[in-house]
C-alpha cells in the first residue's frame, strides 16, 4: 500500500480496495473509506502520518465491510469525527453503530416473523419494504433491496433459524419448526 497523488491535495492509497485521502493546506486530512479491517486501517494510518498528514476524519462511501471494516480502529485512534454514508458528521460513532445494529436485529426479527408462513424471497422483499416504508421505483433499487433481503435470508438459513423448500418451480422459505 502506498499514497498516490491524483491532483493538488487529492490522493489515494492503493490496495485490494483503494482509499481516498483529501488533505487541507494545514496538513489535516480526511480519509475516504477505512479498509476491510484493523490491519488495513493501521497501514493506511501509518502511510498518512508518514506522509506528513494528520488524520482528522473518515468518510465511508458505503457500508460494505471492505470499505468500513477498519473504521472502528481509526475512530478510536485517529479521527476526531466520522461521516456516515447516510447521515451527518458525528463525533461519537457509538450511537450510530448501535442504531445500525438495532436496525439489523429488527430486520432479522421481522423477517423471521414473516416466515411463520412459507414465502418466496420476493414476498419477503415486499414485506420488508412495506414494514420499513421503502418504495422501490427503479431497477437499481429493486436489485439493491433484493440482494439485501437475500443476505438476511442467507444469514437466517446459515443460523438454522429458517428452512427452504421447492414447490412448482418456486423457492420458499419458512421458520424452522
């Protein structure tokens, strides 16, 4: 991994997943994404500091682990603020993390409750969108939400909380009895 200058005060750190860096004239810097885990974020922090910059914040472009997994380490050790992908900058990330964890728990609980009766993935998607007041109006939104629901279903299958079966060329899911 190394710091590469793009233009003026804009850089990127190359790696399996690149991270951006925007520096101010006073040497303070904002890291764009945090890598997959603590080891990647430690390397990125070292590179930033060895290049003469002081890390002041992190902006996560989206909540995939390869972009945000290293954020907790950086928040604890370097950054004075955190910019979530869908929210205003915060100085204490703990409430944001807890709110996200609670949403995950709520979604798991809701999907499990839906699956007291056999449903297809598309029926689960419809239920989740209605529950969380999400209106799908584009193909991109549909596939993003569909993949998200499938990830929850996959988790519930892996945990042995639900089961699947096939009937008339359709896949159904239901709570494990």
